[in-house]
């Protein structure tokens, strides 16, 4: 999707950047447009390699609070995920505060698979089960602090960090007024009232928080398999249960979901009433992101309208459910 946060570079600028970073020039350029925030290109180099370049938004653009230094968290997540046995693209180079272009960039080996979002493979239940196991391995990575260290939004406990994350996003609506189903103060109050369940989480775990089909690449040369999980820019340190939100976005996590079965093959997981409330808190947070992020990004209205409508309606539903849970109406 087009977005104001996506930078535009001429072919000559891309060539110059690759010569500085990898010592080789560019012979072919293809912009990849599936993403929502960062500009991304697939580049063929004059040494025969193909790479993917991801470039941060213009340094003078006022982004959301949690989006500060996103590519720095993504670079760390690629390396940590690979160490945990999760298939990811190989990170070739990470440049921070580039002196010529400004901002940050990542260079990764190009994948030869296909985006799950672009195909309808046979055996999707098996793929979903495989994905669950990989996410469990991703979430097994432990951190030292909760929240977004790269953005300075952290907490000594998960409840403290999560309330800071939501508070920062609510605060962003002062700069980017956003239609919401309840006032900002009411939303914060609902989330605070439900937040004691977050105290069950005592260890910071790596959470991708953006696992939708467009961020999963498949190898379809034989029986479909997951080749790589990409785009770790929204990652944070927190509760692994948050990982189930984007794969079930605008829906619910069912007990018979193969994703859950695959996850449980790696680590035990019980969906208690408190766990369900935690997932609802993370759903509320994601739907808020989808609504507030249009402020700095300014998506094309026709493309964004359906996403905004779904996020608004789903946020309404989950806030009502959180009120019920806090008042003891959820068993």
C-alpha cells in the first residue's frame, strides 16, 4: 500500500547506496509494494546476487512513538530468530543513520519463494501447524526488559511496559486525531482495569506481532513448506500470547486451530480465561495501531477504508469484552 512514510529513491541513489554498503552496483530495480511503512526494493546486483533493501521513512517525518528506530529492532530480531532456528532471510548489512541518505536501512538476501499472501497452496492446515511451531521457537528467545527498548518505551514488569505502550499510542492521537469507538481516556481506563492479568507474564519474550500471510514466504517447489518469516519491525519484548493476534486478525483463536496445535508441539500453552483476556488486550492494542497509524502514513482512502472499518468494529467488540471481563462477566 502507498504511504507517506515510504521514501522514493532514484535508481542512481540505490546504486550509490549498494556500492557503499556491499561494494557492488545495481543492474535492475523492482519496488515491492506489499508493505505498509518502509520503502522496500528487490535489487539485482552486477555480481549476480539479488538482495532486498528496506529503507526507513524520511528522518524528518514525525512517526508514532513506538516506531522510533524500528529497523534497529528488526535487525536484532533477524539475528535472534536465526539463532533460535526460525527460518529468516539472511541479514547482509544494517546501516544506521546513513550519512548520505539519512535514516536506517537493512540489506537482506532475496528469497526465491513466494509470499503466502500471493498463493493458495494445498495443505494450508499443515502450513499453519508448521507456522505455530516456528512462532513458539521465536517466542522462546528471552530478553532483559519488557517493551520497545529501541523506542524507549519499556517497563520493569510486563503490565508496566504494556500500559506504557498503549499510553504512548493513545498519546499519539494528540498529534494525529483519530476517530475511535470510545474516548482516549475511556480506552485507557478499560485497558488499565483489565491489566492485572498481565502480571502472569514474568519473563520478556521476543514477539513478532506482525505474522500475517504477506510476511510468510513459502517454498512451493515440492510440498509447500515455510521458507522464511520476514518483516520483524513491529517486534517487542513481552507476552508470547500476543503472537496469536495477527494470524487471527479480526477473528478469534479457536482451540482446533492448527496454529495452536503446532505451537503446543514445541511448548505447553493453556488458554485459560485470564489468557483469553490477555489476548483481548493485545487485540485492542493492534486495532488501535491500525487506526492511529494512518495519521503519519496517510494511506490512500479507497485502499484504507475497509481496513479502518474492520479495525474500528473489532476494537469496539474487544473493548466491550474487556469491560465484561473486568467486571467478572467472563468465565
